[in-house]
C-alpha cells in the first residue's frame, strides 16, 4: 500500500502534543525552573519546520529508507558524577531500531562510545533484535549492528568516513546525544564541560550532511544534536542555554519532554503511515528494555541511580505515554479498517433513514417525562 501520510500527520499532531507536555519541573534543561521549557522549545521548532515534528521525521524515513538500507542511530550521554550513560537516549535508540526493522525492513546500526557497546547490545537484544557484525546484519531482517563512536577527534574523523563508506547509510538519527556549542565545547544541562568524555558525534553529522544523508535530531534540553536549528530559543528559554546550546543542526529536529518519548512518537507515526500497529513497541517490550537498561547500569541523571527511572520520571510515565500513543494509532486505524465495526455503529444507524423519526419520538417522550417531573400531580389530586 502507499504510505498514508494524511493519517500519519494527524497522529503526529496529537503525538507531538503528548510527548512535549511538561510532566516534571524543568524539562530536559539544566536547572530547576517553573518555566515550561519543553513547550517553548517545541513551539520554536514547530514554527520553524511548519508541521508536526514526529510526522516530519517518520515521513522522511519512509521516503528515504528502503529494505536492507542502514539507518544509523546515535545515543549515549556520559553523565557525571555517576560516570555512566543515562537511560534517556539509549532506550529510545534500541526501541526505534526495532521499529525501523519492523516497519521498513531496515538495518539499524547503533553508534555509541566504546564503553557503552555491551550495554547497548543488551538493550537491542531486549527488543528482540539479534546483534551481529555489520556485514551479516545488512543481509538479514531483524538484525542490528553496533559501531564505535570515538571520543578522540582525529579518530572520530577517520571513523566517520569509514562508517559511511561501509554502511551506505540512508539516514542518521541522534537521540539525546550531546553536541558542542559554537566554541567547540560540549556541556551537561547544568553546564559542566564534558567534551573529553563524549563521542564526537558532530563529525558524523557533518559527514552525513555532506553526503546528503537524512539527519534527524531528537532532544529535550538544548545541548543535543539538532538543537542548533533553534539557537535563539535555547538561549532565551533554557537557564544555561547561552553556554550549553549546541550549534549542530539536523535536517529535522524533534523536541520532546524526554528524548526517548520523541522516538516513541516517531514509532507511532510510522505505524500510522504504514497501517502497521506493530511498528510501535508493546508494553511488554517497553518493560523488558527498561529492565535491561537498569541491569546494564544506565542511570537516571537526577538521582545517579540505575533504577529504571528516566530523567526523574518513574517507569509508569513512559508506559503511559506509550499506551496513549497506541490508542492514537489503533483507534484511528480501527475506524479506517473496519468502517462497519462497532466504532462506526452511530453513522450506520444514521444512514438507515430512521434516525430523524426516532429522535422526534424520543423528543416527545423526554418532553413528557420532564413536564411530569416539574409538574407532579398534587397530593389531593
């Protein structure tokens, strides 16, 4: 079937609003503030791009990625003081990898720092994907590969060339991936310089754009790949925005309260466009990946603990977002696929030609019932 981009856009509109709703104090930004950071960053990105952000990302992926094509997915934010990557980003990367394999028969290839490779493998396997070498992964459905993202700039420059030559990637998605500011330094939300402990993703993005490869950035706080598209908003809205705001742009920017949720919204839009609900991961898979992330040591940066929370929110928050996205897709698809199902009963009844007479009959009945209520017979009557 031809992709249903009309439905995709409708779902994207609702999905965007859901995943950009502020559910905790300060959004993905730095310091605690009552300002609705996500809403303002989202609105800047929406005004710039002119359509639902998750829809734009899904549409571009459907248009650009064919079966067995490679999609690079970059994630991992090494987070002091715990000195391990946070769960926001890697979890979304693994789940989006599964979605791309299911929806587009693509080969997802994860880019992450060497220290994260074993942990990312655990997440990918929790989704049901097999993790093997790149040469074999591209030949077979539901396989994934992982490539190193070097911290050393010279090594990263060389590996970026090698990566795109070897994969022929058609798209690159970065989820909650820190990127440098105009001065060339990369920072955490509160402003700590972490340039020397994060992979140089900006060199890969630059190479992708040089080759005409689709680039998508998903972020929540202003210091992630893609946020370079809305620098003024980051500077004005995020408390530390003038320091941490990145200059790294992507073709499409998706803003969400938690970056993982932005990837969920893209999954939902893929499911809508292709009439394939399975493209959105199940609650069972969500829980399995969250458990794998906790066991692998991916942390919640607000506490520094690997206890299954993401950006200060408990697992129920992500699960609720997921299930609402599922309703957005499946209820709409049900109306399209089964116009004679129960969800279409009212319309079918109206088309019988008896609707107006039935309403008139009930109008007389209700009028009599109401009159009797307000004018009861007198006690003596």
